[in-house]
C-alpha cells in the first residue's frame, strides 16, 4: 500500500530530476542515496502499484 511518505519520496526524486521515473533501477538508486529506503522497498515489492501511480497519478 502506498503511504503519504512514499508519495512524498516519489515527488522528491521526481522533482530532483536525477532519474527518469520510468527507469525503476535509477529511481531506486536515487532513493537509496537520499535514504528513502521505504521507496526502494516499495518499488521492489509493489512494482505494478508504482507504475500505476507514475503513469496515472492514481493509486
């Protein structure tokens, strides 16, 4: 389940511009470098939910 904290972490990575949000490995690296461990795990365990949020903005 996507929490508010994970949404905030996704926004922080997206707003930084360091990774293409469609490149999940790059997003995970950027998240790890920022100590966003919840996002790293979320992408690993909930890839479909992550894609849905990135592509539609909905959970």
